[in-house]
């Protein structure tokens, strides 16, 4: 199982005629002319080179060597790089040869990494924070957003903590509102920044009708949450942030990653949410991605999902009875009790989504979240093909 390769580096000589500065390009079929200088011809065969030159493209992207006598700037993709398509957006650094696929038009799971900095240090973080100056990422996103297809159903902003430079990030949300008014925008944030009234008000002032924040609360007890995120006082700031956002009429999702620290207390955590935060818009109970810090902390965090089904069912029942919208993310259907399968969704991003041999003969595969292909996947002893009569409760 391997995730799609969305980041790579071209060999010396495979980037030609591009100059030295970073280029962000939108890929186009060369049958039609480019709409502006950001459009690059997507080359599939020799005929595409003729079309690209005839239509005035200045940049082309492909997998084979550039033909002799061709003057168009060229990006030759590294071996194994993900398949590209019409409307995809690619970032290229000619000096280093490094390239990143920023947006895939065919995908339902597009995301932008805003920063690798964070004021939490979560035990299971899949994107371990770094103390780096990476404000250039916001600049890159700002250049890419105008190239994103307006029909894109959803975008996610993630980190690190996206609100690390909150004023600049609010600017990105305003761009999203103006350029992609019909696109759902979900921000994965630890929520602590919203404890500051000016941040919560600035967020609300964006006025995007499809904007939401996904905020983790890992326990109903402050010191347990603070231990999971490795930051004293984080629980109080997070809860205050949720309250400020909801007071301003903003959409909030509560996220709980399921592991050996959170699952023994899941019943009480869900009861606390039902009593104290019944106005949140969604609660996501999430299987853990075994990558990043989750690998380093495996002995502390790993628990087979089969072993927390009782707590998971109790949590779902409590939240549902309270009228809350609740979903189960990132867990294959076969490890869930049949009564829970109706709450499970296909949540794993397509670029890192995979299935195992047992899935080949499973009647529920089409509806199943499958498995993470990233990191060092851990597999439940409960994995087994589901018979047709048992697919859904």
C-alpha cells in the first residue's frame, strides 16, 4: 500500500526554459488555447507538442523528454509522480527541481497545508510541527486559489495550526469566499486562537456561508486533553474558542481521535459534549492514522478498534440521543459493530486511501473507508470480508 506521490523532484536537466523563480501552473489540454500565462499544456503524446506550440503555450508538463527543436519551457515529471489531469494545479521550483501537486480537479479531498508550525504537540500528530519560517506557504496558496476550478465541492485548510498567522490566514478565507463562493471550506484547527475575541470576530466577519472549523476535544477532563496535545491550559482555550465561534453563529465540528488514551473515556467525553456543547454542528469520532508521532508513541496509543467497540457504541448512542450529528471516520466497516456501520463515512483522502486483500471479496467495499496507506499501518484483528446480508445494520 502506497499513497499517491504528490511531491517530487525532477532530475537535473528535466526543467528547461522556466527561469529561476517558482512557477504555479494550471494544466490544460493543448487542444484549446491558454487563458493566461498560468496555463501549461499537459503533454500526453508527440501530437500534443504540435498543438501546444500552435496555441501559444509557454510552458508544458509531461513525462517524456522534450523533443529537439522545441522552445516551450518544460517540466518533466519525476518517475512515480501522480497522474495529472485537466485543471490540476502544480507548483514548480526550477532551481531545486522540487514540485508539488497543490490541487487535483478530479479529487473530492483537496487540501492546502497552511503552515507546519503549531502551539500543540499532539501525541498522535500526523503532521509533526516544526519551528520553521514557512509564511511562504500562505503566499503559495494565494497564488494557487485563482487557478482552482470554481465548481470544486470542497477545500480543507490544515497544518500545523492554520491560525498561527491568523491575520494572513483570514485573508485566505476572504479569497476563498470571493473566488470560490460555492465551495465548502473546512479548517482543521486546534481552536485555541478563537479564545481571543478579535480572532473569533475576524473569522465570523469573513461571512463565508460554507465555512466551518474542525476542532479537537479529546477528553471531558482538562488535564487529559492537555496531556494528549502536550500543552497545559489548551483545554480551557479550546472550549472557550468553540463557545466564541458558536456565539457568533459559526459552524463548528468537534473531532475526537480514537486511541488508547481517549477511548476508555469516550462515553464520558461524549456525555460532556452532549450536555455542554449540544449546539455544535457535527461530532467526528476518528480512527487514528498510524503515521508521524503516532508511530513514535505506538506503545502508548495503539489499541485495536475491536477492543473499543463498546465505548464507541455508547458514545454514538449518547450523541445521537442528544440530537447531535455524529459520524465515524477512518475505520473500515468490518471492525465496527453492525449497529455502528450506518454512522461510518468514506473519510480517508483518496491520495492515501487503500484496501487489503480481504476487501476483494467484501460486499461492503464500495461504502467502506478502507485503510490509510501512509506511515506504518496497523491492522485490526477484526478485518474480514462482510457477507452481503451483513453489510449494513
